C-alpha cells in the first residue's frame, strides 16, 4: 500500500478575475523509501499540488479529490490528528527560502517548535538535535547559528535551514518544492545526497518538485510530468525518460540540450502554456503539439496504463515510438 | 552596527532633539504677534510698566543673552512664575502633569485592551459579520469629534445612569481612576479605532505570509501560530503607529480635560492661552514636546525589541 495516495485532485482558485484551475485531476502515489519527481513548466501546478496535500491552501482555493495518508483520508482528519501528521509525518520544504522563515524568530526557535510539537525531548535534547540538524544540512558553527535570525543567513543557508526544520521530527514523507534552487552545485549535491541517505537509511519517502531533469534522472525512482495543472504521464524514470508515452514529455526531453541526462534544465517548448482560467475541453498540450489528431482538441485523453506502472494521457502515445534515442 | 551601538546612538539623539525643542520654544515665544509684555499687561500696560516688566523678564537684553539665559533656566528647572497663579511654573506643571499622564495612560490602556483583541477577531473573520460589526462601530468612533463623544458619555453614564461623576478629579488612586474613567474612554475611543484598523490590516498582511503557512505545515497549534508567528510580526507596524499617536492623544487630552473639568495640563494650556500666561504656555510646550519625544524613544526601543532586524 502506498504511504501517500492522491486521487483525482482538483484545485480551483477563485480570483477577482474568475476561477483559476491550477490543478485539474491529478493522481499519484508514493511508497515508503520511494522518490517521486514532479516536473513541468513554470505555472503547471506543481507547488499548488504539493501544498494541497497537507491542506495548506487558503480559503480562496476549492480543493476536491482524495488525499490518503497511510490509508486515512487526510482532508477529513480532525484538527489534532492533522496537526500530528503535519510536520511530524508529512513535512514540507517550500519553494521560497527567503519568505518561509519567520523574520523575527531565531532559527533555533523555528527548529525547536517542531520538536516541541512532535517529540518528547526536553530543552537540552531539543537544542542538541537542533545543532545536529544544522550540521546535517551543512551549516557550519551550528551552535552560534541557532541564535541567529533569518536575515543573518544567506539565501542558500536559509534554504538549508528550512530543510533542517522540515527534517526535524524525522518525517516519513518529505514534500520538497525545488529544495535546491538557491544552492550552488556542490551544496545542491550535498543536500540531495543527504535526502537520498535518509530515504535509503530511514525509508523516508520523498516527493521532489524540480525544473531540473538531470536531478530527476539522478535521484528519482519515479517521475510525474505535469502540464497546465494536469498529469501527463507517470512511470519509472527509466521508462518515462527512455520511452515517453506523452507528446509533451517527448517534446520536453527533446528540448533538453545535449545528450539528455546530466544536469540539464528544462528548455521551454515553443509557444505558450495555455491559460488555465477556462477549462480546455481536449488535451491542454494540443495547440503546441506536433502529433495532434482531430480528437485532441475536443476530447480530453484519460490517463491510461501503457505498461506496468507506466501511465499516460495521450492519444499519440503509440506513435511517439522510439524517437528518443538517448 | 551592533544593536547595543544602535541603542546608544538612539539615546544620544535625544540631546540634540531636546536642544532643538528648546530653541523652537524660545523662537516661537518671540514670534508671537505683538508685544508679549503689552499683551500680558493688557489695560495696565503703561510705558513704565512695560519697561519694568521687560526688564524683569530680561526681554531688554540681546537675543543671544536671552537664549543662553533661557537654556540655562531650562537646564536648572527655573522656568519662571505663572502670571495668573503667581507660583513657579514648575510647581504648577508638577501638580497638573501627573493628572494628564494618568488620563492618557488610562486612555491608551483602554484603547489597546479593546483594539488588539478586536483587531484579531475582525481580521480572522475578515469581511464576515463580526468584522463588519467591529469595523462599523469603530468607524463611528473615529468619525465622531472628541467633545461630542465626551458629551454623549457624560449625558448617558453620568447624568442619566449616575454611574460616574460628571467631572473633577480625586484624592486617592481609586477615586482618580473612577473620575478619569469616562474621560479616558472618550479620549481612547478614536485612538482605539486607529489602532484597530491598522492592526487589522497588518494581521491580514501577515496571515497569508509564507512563514505562517510554513508554521502551519509544521503542525503547530493555532494559538501558537497566532501568537508567535502572526501577532509579533503584525505588532511591529502597529507599535510605530501607537508611538506616533501620542502627540494627537495629548491634543485630545486638551479637549477631554475641558469637557470633563479634569485639572490636567491640557486644561491648564487652554486657561493659560486665554489668560496670556506666557511663562506657562512656554513651559508647557517645552514639557509636552519633551514628553512626545520620549514617547518616540520608547517606541523605537519597543520596536527594536520586537524586530531583530532593527539596528543591524
Ligand atoms: N493563491 C493563488 N491564487 C490564485 N492563483 C494561484 C494561486 N497560487 C497559484 N496560483 C496559480 O496556479 C497556477 C499553478 O501555480 P504553481 O505555483 O503550482 O506553479 P508551479 O508549477 O509550482 O510553477 P513554478 O515552477 O514557477 O514554481 C499558476 O497559474 C498560478 O498563477
Ligand atoms: Mg512552484
């Protein structure tokens, strides 16, 4: 059974200019010790999906679908139970390290409050764990750093501090939204290795949102590709990268510079992603797709199993063939 | 710059501030239209009397000698005698100032006790009925002039219900609190409205901040999120406002003390202006300006204490 399962998730924001369908029927699961990558262009709904899982969206968001945590409906939990899951079992790393830390509290306090909420540690043990956590994410002179405020940290250090906070209570699942964007390559490697070590040693599950297909190739077991709030394709990284079954994934991989794999950022595909304020009847990618057929514009393709554990929502799946000769 | 150095430089700032206040008061007193001595003496202003008085007040000396004399006097606490009461100005103000302090202190306390919790209730129910009711009531409070609010409270609670005295002061602390209750409510109302509106807006600004979402993601209790993450950040902006309002609060005290016959410096100021009691006006201006700049100092220190980014 998966640790986390998301079924048919929809998120609609009501804005002064009308509804915005940010997430439109997304389903996926993550098992213990598994690393799922979520990729997609900017605005494709990755962050909103991640925030919807532990119910972090605000009142202007209408969320439907089911989110199960160890089989239990997470969105139907009472407050106390939800609090225990948030931060204790399901932790989140936000995309913006500059604004996610409280400017008026020392970093130590911001770590400490997680430990207070989710562990029985006394003050001394919490402090010891705080120092250990900062060391773990590679922040030097941790004991001094505990007493400092976010404005005394560099952008990269804030991001690492946020990761330390998320990891504080040893969660079973980490939802990490581009956790390494503000970091230079060496530290990025160090953080990813740390996360993979926690996955390997403690069986932590990891959902990793990223723009970087190279990172996905190196770190993830499975990948979910999103486009305009919809899930295009999921499967093992190996299957999806080698034999994409969705025209968008196909285009995405082909738009990567060089020979695929190592550390390549997403290069946008010509054309614009569609507006998401009016639901598109057919496939959202159709206007930019080179494999379109008539029904693509009118009837939305359903997510169907292409092979074992490999699902795609594309009429052209079979025609994409083995064009990716990576 | 360290926070300690920041604090020391902020404290030192008070010296030039006080000097400037002194200078301003000195210059203003001499800019008053007409001859001050003539004005003071009124009908009794014969040439001889004017000359005698000018000499007594040192007004026949050069302006620099006068300024030095004035500043010396201020430093040593000699501010002259009241023309109307014939007692030293310092004694007069010393008797009246505590009354006004207590009035403004109570008004501030009432205002904050009402405004802070209500701002939270309003912000947490933004645009729903509790918010609309609270904002509506304070809107009325904000748009009613102080003397009107004072008269309404007097009529209802003092004249009809007889819960409170119509005016005056008392001898014991309790009596004083009792006498100042309605005046403090009157004076505090518009202050409360301003604080409530400002705090409500800053809570709404903070409540959707990323760090508040992050705090929710940590699984903290709602109460902890509200006090530790929302309130502290929201108060930073409001503290400055509260400090800046002390000046208008003193202005309001002048009216309130007049309506409720409270023997404070506000009423003393009005009486002195009508009586052309220049030494008192001058000294009061000085004392109130110093008081306001001390309030600003306290505001800055509280600000520093709340916000670790200040002074770094
Ligand atoms: N609170 C909100 N109110 C209205 N619209 C929102 C809100 N949050 C997100 N959106 C919209 O939802 C869509 C998806 O946003 P999301 O942040 O999930 O994108 P993303 O895939 O994370 O992009 P990026 O890679 O740039 O982080 C965007 O069009 C965004 O404008
Ligand atoms: Mg994002």
